[in-house]
C-alpha cells in the first residue's frame, strides 16, 4: 500500500506544529542563553520543512497515484491474514506480557510469527527461544530494563 506523499506530509506538518508549539511551553533554564525549547523547536522546523517537500511532491503526483495505491500484497488473502495475526499478536503481547511474563509471551509471539513467515516448524521454537533469551539478556541484564517475570517470578535472576 502506498499513501500519497501529500497526505503523509500533512500529517508530519501537523506533528511538527504540535512539537513546535509544545516546545514553547518549556521553562527557561536559569543562567543559560538557550532554553530547553531550542532543540525541540529546531527538530520541529526540520520536520516541518521536510513535510512541505513531501506535500509538494505528493501534489505533483496526485493525478497519477491518487490518495492511496494498494500494492499487490494487499490483495492477497495470505498477506492480509498475516498482517491481522501480527497486529493481534502485538495486542496480545500488550495485554498478557505483565501477568504471563516477558519470556513466555515473547516466545509464543515469535514462534507464531516465524510460523506465519514460513520458518520450518521444528526450527521456529528454537529460533524463538534463542532470540527471546538474547533480547531478554540485552534489555534486562545490559540495559537494566525491568522486564516482567510473570509466571517465572519464582525463578527470576
């Protein structure tokens, strides 16, 4: 699916305006020439400028492409089903990761995703557990992100 650049540019322009206006509410830093709003304001200006370029390009090609052009995959039942399952898995993760825990939830999610992507049935759980443990190690041990243990709380390290 391809959304016309004018539409995306308009969304980005609105986002840039919100960032720019909100940044102006940041308090001044005592003794500093520049306040906390300087960096977010410059980011908003940069995003706004890029969005204007997108809008101009999108308007130029509007007659050819229209607002939205569907790619071939968007007409495929398999791909739409895979997209729906992926969205459902993200929602499931949000709902059950705290009570079930990061490790079991991520393992289930990755195993199902690998199945959708066509990974061999015997290989999918092996890859899922390896990736789950690698991500857990990276976030929990190295970055000190407090991931939920859920049902594995008695065995937490």
